[in-house]
């Protein structure tokens, strides 16, 4: 029987380490159960069920535990897991801290609502676990800073769950933009259509006895229970997230931050609507971010540029020699009035992803941070939070990128972090 240290050495040796190189399928079958990465999934409803499927499909991984504070969801997911991984014992937990106590677990994934992301990840790092955590990175700016500090302090691996990052399309868009063929990019227009719903005016109820509502609220303020506040539609409440805007930002802003690595954010201004119903996240948001030599716009309606109205989400890069429009799966480049899907003369320079979860597993073994690593994810997510703050205050805000503070605006700076409810301020 291998000890934990033997197993870690084995995993390191079998990991190819570099991005784009994966273990051959024939080798997968030779990986004994005792040599596999042992994974636990925390928050196993919608996205958590995808985590279960994706990781169960990786033969170097064994899922050993699931956690959800809703007993019904936990039990249903344990059943699903039996089918995904027949014959392997998977324990169910209602409190993720018991998972963190288990020394035999190497990795956790987290698909709780946003207001739990940072605490789960930081406590997992402290407990010696690597983390595959869902987007958006954190609930507020300070939590993202704390996550990065903890990752570095405990020397852990983190991948943000922006699965589209792994697509060939995104890799190719980055190569095309970085090739300089569309020239110097001075403007990017991002959009996501669709409003955040208002959810009506539900009446307060007693939470079901099978659901630990107090823990679900966690660091957020105490609030009346009604089902609309919780599973799935939590994202339309400011106490937990920021509506459609916060939900989709990471998916499409990713392509801009990867291609251009914008630096020196100077100002942000956002406007938006409210739903007028119980859900208080913005119904829609239009925002403008000014960087050194680059403006990034976010709108809810597609911008008035060719190809935008056919896409419900997208990015439009405007360079001084041409433009490029893309969404998750498609792209087209326009130079001198000629529009093409690809430019054959631009070489493939970025190693393709072996898959977003496999990339993370490879990183856990090699100890080389993955593609959607925490430092990158934090830079990419930060402007989304600043846009929300500008929307809340209804004014343009000046930003000191070096200090990560608003300039001369105490009220705005106070919104960079939220005081956690004492009982659930865990780290
Ligand atoms: N990458 C993507 O494309 C994508 C798509 C959907 C959702 N997401 C992200 O996944 C996360 C979850 O979204 P969802 O739609 O599945 O939400 P959901 O509300 O359906 O599921 C969240 C689950 O987490 C559980 N939970 C809450 N706090 C917990 C805690 N402290 N410990 C254990 N369990 C806890 C809830 O009981 C619930 O079952 C969000 O951060 C969301 O942004 C990502």
C-alpha cells in the first residue's frame, strides 16, 4: 500500500507537466486506484453536477466525497455519482469543513454560489488542497486579494471554472489578435444580451428542515427565506452575486484579458437598470473601462458593429488595421473590407488545452499553474466588481491600479469588501 507521500511522488512523476501534453489513454488504465488524485466536490447542484461528470471522466481521478448543505441535493447527487463511478465509495457531507479535515483528499472543486467561493478556496489551501473553483472568482475585490495571498502562502494550484478558455476557438482568437494582423487594438466591445429577472415579490417561508439555510447565507447578511433567494436564482441578489452581468463577465472578458493583458485601469463608469422586484442585482448594465491605450465597453444590447446582433454574447476587437469579432465558438476577422474566419499565415503558437479539467489535473501533478490560474483570473474579474460599484453609486470612479483603490472616494473604497457575518467569517 502506497503512503500519501509515495502517491504524491508517483503523481508528480506521471504528470507530464507542460501544458498541452497529456498522459496517453493506455497509461490511464495502468493508474491504480491508490495512485489517483482524490477529489471532493463542494456544492453539487447545477454546475456541481457538471464537475462530477467531468472529473469522473478523467481516469487519473477518483471522486471520494460530495458536499452540499441541502440534504435533498446531496442525496440526489450521491445517486448520480454511483452511476458515474460504479463501485467506488463516495461519502456525503453537509459541512465542507469535514472534507477539508480529510488528509486523504488532494483536490476540491467548488460550485457553491459566489459568496462562498473565497472562504471555501482559502480554507482548502490552508488544509493543503488544490482547488478547481467556479467563476466569478469571488464575491468582492478584497476576497480575490485574500485568495491570491493564500494561494501563494500555501503554494497551491487553482483553476477558475471558465471552461470556454480551453476551446480551440479562444486559443485561435488570441493568436490572431496577438499576431498584430488587426494592428494595435484600441477598443474592445463586449456584450451579453438578456435581463436579470426580478423574481416577483415572494413571501417569507420557513426553510425546509433538509436545508441548512443559515449556512447557505454564510457570510452574507441574515435575510428572509424564500426558494427564489437560493438555488440557481441567488445570482440575481446583490448579497450573493451581481446578476447576468456578473454571471457572464468572466466567460467573455476572458478572451480580452488573455489576448491583450490590459494594464493600468484608470477609470470605470457604469449605468444600469433595476428590476423593481425582489431581486436587486442590476437588470442590465452598460459600462466603460479606460486602460492605458485601450477602452473596454460592456453593453447589454449588442453594439452596432457587423456580426454583433447575431450573437447573444460576444467580443469585438477594433484595431488600427482591422477588426475581429468572436463568441465562444465562432470568430471572423475583417481586414481591408475582406472578412475571413482565419488567417492561415498566422502560426499556431499556443499549445492547445488537453481539456479544462485535465489541464488542472496536469497542473496539480506538475505544480505549474494552469491556464485559468488565480493571478490571471483575479485581474480578469476585478473590473467586473468595479463596474458593479460604479453602478451602485451612480458615478464615474477613478482607479489607482497600483494600490488597487479608488482615488479620493471613501464610499467607493468601502464597497471593495463586505464585512462578513461574524458567525461565518471563517478564515
Ligand atoms: N462555468 C460555467 O459555465 C458556470 C455555469 C453555471 C454556474 N456556474 C457557477 O457555478 C456556481 C454554482 O452555480 P449553480 O447554478 O450550480 O448554483 P446552484 O444554486 O444551483 O447550486 C449551488 C449549490 O451549492 C450549495 N451550497 C451553497 N453553499 C454551500 C456551502 N457552503 N457548502 C456546500 N454547499 C453549498 C447549494 O445548496 C446548492 O446546491 C456559481 O458560482 C456559478 O457562477 C458556472
